[in-house]
C-alpha cells in the first residue's frame, strides 16, 4: 500500500509540474516581411528567391513559401529556416515566367502564422502585399 501512495503522490507532482508549463502559450511572429526586400533571379531550370534578413531577431521561427507550379499543375510548398536568406526552386521552365507567384508566410515556434504580414513575389513582376 505504501508503494501505491508514493506512486500517486509522484504522479500528482508530475501532472502539476506539466500543467504549469508556458509552452502552450501561442506566440505570434513579429516579422515585417515588407521590409525584407524579396527578389528573384531566374536561371536555367530554376528560380532563386532571395531576401534580406533583419539584423538580430528575425521575428519568426520559419517561413513557408507557397507557389503554384504550372508545369505540374499543382500547388507546392517549401519551408525555410529563419537563418536562410535564399532558396532555389528547381524544375521551373522559362516558358512559364510571369506565371510563378510565391507567397511568403512567417511562422512562430508554436506554428502560428503571422497575421497580415504576407508578401507575394511575382516572377516577371514586383512584390505586392497580400490582402
């Protein structure tokens, strides 16, 4: 009986400690993507997407880049770290230039997307904020 009481007390303490954690608190990215100077450089069968990272804390944990691939006729997504300043999108075709639209969305450690701070880059066009 004594071992069961000790186990119950240990479980109670463990549950109490886990319930006091702040890890469940939602964190919202603070990055302002409109200040990151998104640009592109088309290459042979690829598009290099580049941006300027802010000094210090970038204000996000990772960024999702969504785009529609007109060659494969489907939506695609890549994930980049907050330390990256470029990514190369392979298997693109020059005949589709002007048809690639990339949307950048920052996410926090808690997988929370940033509100109203998305930017889109149109290959063959200019950066336009999303609404």
